[in-house]
């Protein structure tokens, strides 16, 4: 499926356990405790092992998430209902290799201008991908679409209120019904250590050989907004205005020292690759630098929000079970036990820092400029406040956005965070924005903080009122 998105650990089916036992897991170990005899001797050590928010434990497969047994309800299922009722048809472009691509993007409200191209063999239909036949990716704030010329199916990843991310395919053959079919088998590549064992997206920068195969001995880099620019986009095409070294637009060779390198090659648009393929094969002649930067920050935030949601749901459910078994009522923090509160605080700190793009690689030296069509379409995804200010307006000459905050705070994925975690994220952001104490290396001047504070008050109905200082 999309970018390279890789596999999970075995699912814990805690919902099937009898209530006379408490099933607690940590890393690879599972402890089944007979409640009557061993609860008080084993409970505390087991809970302490849950205290790290970074331990990968496939929370999406555990109660109450139960990923594999949960019915999807998202943009894909809604589209299927419309297709089944005959309210919509996805016409195929029979005279081209695009098939149902254009119609599917329009139905899912995904802008064609978001197109980026990957020529490395790092996807499910890898046999179809090469420098002569790149794979195209398209996205909006909650949907990701992957298409390869000549491939049997279009791949789709959709945000889902319960699943976090759900995976689908649609046949390209016009003789087959236009339906999105859910495929949990995609988790074998989309829920691995790369995404901390939760459903997610992985953007990889590899050293591709002449056929587009990654060279294992050369290594690779995970692409996110913190990655060094010079290590990004190996196996990708990068078009538009951009100066400086990166790994895109070329295959790898060995230098005089025997080290694998990719010689940078500028490309104004896809016509620069005419010797390999025709630009008219794709919906746009671009794999725009602005779209790449926007996708990298979005995938980073989206993965974090999905992971945090699954983990918090799991921990809150465990707390309810423990409180009931112990006959205790945790009067504070909505029944959250102390260990869960600590994990929630850690997750909130991580989410707030990521939303404020802490650690973003600087862009000033690269003199970048985004395609105007994509910049317009991406900004249109996000709300404006009463002054016309919105997050998601691209800058890319100095940093990704004009305002130093991810527009994903307005995303459905952020709205799906459990209340207990969401309130903590807001509190962290208030400290950063209203009090001027941002996390990490984030720098916010007074004017920027005022703009962000007003925007969030205007556009988020549950943004809390200003916090009162204790000494006031």
C-alpha cells in the first residue's frame, strides 16, 4: 500500500478472557493473574511495565480497540453506500491507464494537485513500480490514495473513528464493480516497528538501484519534518523550485570511496524525466516540493495521533476493569490510575511538541517555492478565523508553513483523541501559546503567539478559556 507503510505483533484478545483473570502485557510478555490469589503481588510490577508510552504493544488489536473485529465507518464505507445505491458512478478513463483514478479522487475530495511520485519498489505492487513507471500518491487531511499506471488496483488509506486508519483497494478493471474492499492484510506492512506497531504510514528515503530496488547495504531514512533535507526523497521525484542536496530524482551510484550516493538533479516538472516516462501519463506534471513537505509533516502527526488514540483507549479500559475489580473509585482524572495519568501526560507533551513542529529541519538555504495550485488546494482544507487567518498556508521558503503549527490540529484524527488526552494537549498548547513557554526548540514571538491564540479560539469550539496563573 502507500508510501511503505510496515507489520505488527500478535494481537492480544483480552476481550475473550474470563473476568476471573486479569491479563496484563509488557513488551513481549503476557501475565495472566488469578485475581483471588495473586492480584496484589503481581499487579504493581505489571502496571509499571506499561508506564512507557514508547513501548510498542499493538494496542489497536487489544480491547477495546479490537481492530480486526471492528466494523469500519469512514469515507470509504460512505462512498461504497453511495455507489451501491446508484447515487454515484466512478467513470473509467478507458483511453488512458488512469482507470478510475480521477473519479475516485473527486469522490473522496482528494486534490489531484497533491500528487507526489515514487519510483522505488517500496509498495505492495512493487513489480509495477520503476523509474520508468513511478507510483503516484495523493492525499487530503484524512485520505491517502496510491495509484500505479497499469496496476490492477488503486490503494486507499482512510481515517476511521474506531480503526484509526483503514486500508482498501479498488479494482481498475471497468468490468469489475467499483467498490472499495477493506484489506486488513495491509497491516503486515502498515503496522510494524516503523509505526510502533500501530496502523500508520511510513515514508522512506532509500538508495534505489537502476531498477528502483532499494539497496539494503546502503541504508535508508524515515522521512518526516525533522529529517535532514540532504537525506530525504531517495526513490522519489521532486519537482519545483528547490536548491541544495537531497536524494531525489536519481538512482544511487558508488563514489570514489565506495560509498553509495545519489547525485542531486533539479527538475522543474515531470518533463525533466521524459527519457524515462511521459508526464501526460499522470494527472499533473508535478511531484511538488510543497506537496512532499506537507505530506511529511501530516504523516508524522497523523501516525502519532492514531497511536496515542489506540493506546489511551486501551489504558482507560484497563483502568475501568482494575477499578471495578479492586472496588476502588478513582475520583480524579475520570477514573484514571496514576500510571495512566503519567502516560497521558507524556503523550500530550509529545503531541503538543509535534503539532508545533518542534525540530523541523530549516528550509531557508534551499530557496524553495511550492506549486501555486497545490498551495491553494492544501490551504483550502483548513478553517479560517474571523481575520481570514488559517493554518496550512505554505511558506517553504523558511519553513513548511507561514504559521509554525501543523494544521492537523483541525483534523478528524485530532478530534478522535480521547477527551482525557485531548484536554492535556490543549493545556500544553496553552502554556506554549498563551504563556510563551513552548516545548523543545520551538520559538514563538509575541505577535505569532497572539495570532495562534486568536485562531484557535475562533476555530475550535472546545478550545479552553485562558488559564489563570496561580499567583493571580
